[in-house]
C-alpha cells in the first residue's frame, strides 16, 4: 500500500451541551481528521481528537496540525507500506504526539480493511457483535441538573453512568446521586484534580459502591494512586497516566490501578491500544475504551476496537447524537435500550461518511502530496 496524498482537516463542532471537567468547560470541540488517499484511489479516515488547549494532556489542535504537516505525514507519504506495521519505521523516531500519530494510523487501518473488504474489527480480532457502552456526564451548575441528565440518559438506554468530579463537586454529589439511583452502575472521573492531602476524602467514596474511580491524581504520580488503592476497595482506574505498555507494567507492579482506560488516541493508535488491552487482560486487569468527544469517525474505530474480548467493561462510546448537533456520519451511531451499540459489519469503518456535512464543519484544510507523485 502507498499513501499518495492526504487531506488534513481542522473541524469545529458545537457541543449539544457544554462539557465541564475539572479543567474547565468547553462549548465547542475542535478535532483533526486525516483523509488518506491510497494509490488504488481508496480513501481512509482517521481522527486526532485533541482539544483546543493542552489541558487533557500536552497535545492540542494546532500542535497536532503542525506535527502532522511538518513531520508525520511527510514521513509516510509516497513510502511503500507493508501494511500498518510499517508506520513505526516511518515515524517511530518522532517523540510523543500520540494523537497525531493515531489519526494517520487509523486512516491506514481503514485503507487496509477496505482493501481486504473486511470491517476493522476483523483485522484486530474483535468478535463481539455488540458492545456495552456508557455515558460520561460533565460537571453541572447544580446537582438537580445532573440528576435530570442521568434520568434522561437512563431513559435513552444507558446503563452505566460516569460523572466528573473535582474538589467541591465530589462527595456530596456522589452521595446525592447514589441515594437517588441506588442500583445504577456509577463511576467518577477526576481528570487529575486531587492532591496527596485529599486521600481521606477520596477513600471515603468507597461507601457509594462506585464501579471505579478514574484518574484522581496527576498523570505522573503513580505512587499516589497506589497509596489510594491501598486505602480503598473501589478499583482505581488510570486514564491520563497510561501512554504505553511500559506504563501499564509500572502501574500493575505498583498496584496503582485495578482497571485501565484504553484510549487509542492517547496511546498512539489502535495497534498500541490493542497491545495494551491484551496485556491487561492477560494480567487480569479489566479494560474499557475511553473517549475524547470524538466525531463519528473516531467513535466508529473505537467501536470496532471495543469488540475485542479484552474489553470487559462498558466504554465511553456514546451515541453520536449525544455529542454534536451535526456529526460527520450519514447515519448516527445509536445506543439501544440495553445500552449497547451494534458493531458494524461493512468494510473499513462500516459507516458512511457524510462528506457535505464534514465539509461544512471544516474550518481549515490542507492537502499534502508525496513529493514524487
Ligand atoms: O477523561 O475520559 C476523560 C472527555 C474529554 C476529555 C477527557 C475525558 C472525557 C470524557 C468523555 O470523559 C468521553 C466521551 O464521551 O467521549
Ligand atoms: Mg478520564
């Protein structure tokens, strides 16, 4: 396979509802799409779902665009690729920039799956026909608003709810939600908002029977996560801390996490995400597929990945209708009344792209070509 050209697309999508985490609130989501053209004329899509600012991790929209344009795409364009496995030889020398790399890698997987006429999950060994998903709800102005959102989510079929917490929006909120929804499968995500002195407060969340507590401390502070895990029965889950297989080994060695959030974008692509998931499953650590408020293109690939047997917990792959007014797929991704999404069976991503809609959402575009094509 040879990639002869690629469109680098910067999209801006208005969120249906502002999304607030411990880092602040966003009302629109930027994302970067790579549309890669193979020498046989086929098109593959990949998404780098970084945010406008570097608050989740150190990547952000304009950094993704710059590194793709200056380094990653030039390293790939025009090269003879023996499948996705050859990408490492092209851009393995580039440090970091996992989300940018993940977009190119996903586009290559899409091209390869289309060439083989199989859905992505077949290339990855995924076997589930439908996947369990949940919904991640942001911080609201008051608990009543969050209760309403949870009720609406349950009525739409979601059976696992994640709420965001931060100092001042934690214990009381979890207590109120738990008393209102005694049997709900509930979890909390702090996006690194806590410090060592909060250990006792966090350990007291044990009484609410959470499915897990996600990333309470800084991404580079595994020792603190281990200290908390020693003091609580609720499994600690790591998100931001996990960027490689090595990070998984360190976390397990330290008993800093008993569950891992596998995000292909953060990990640098689907091959690495799959390797992390398989490693975790082999070591008895349940995994689930996280989300980055992706468009349908990113979510579609995540659905295929989630069909691997290692993914034993519901992921943050909600229906496309919950994120944006207008998405980039012709048909929405829908969650059924059992909180499940059907894994598509068509070639590649298995969903059709709505090109006119995609174009309307694009605020900047640049085409890169192989130097010799
Ligand atoms: O930490 O999982 C996270 C959204 C933006 C940044 C970080 C996170 C999230 C979510 C929502 O929790 C996931 C989704 O529904 O895409
Ligand atoms: Mg998280």
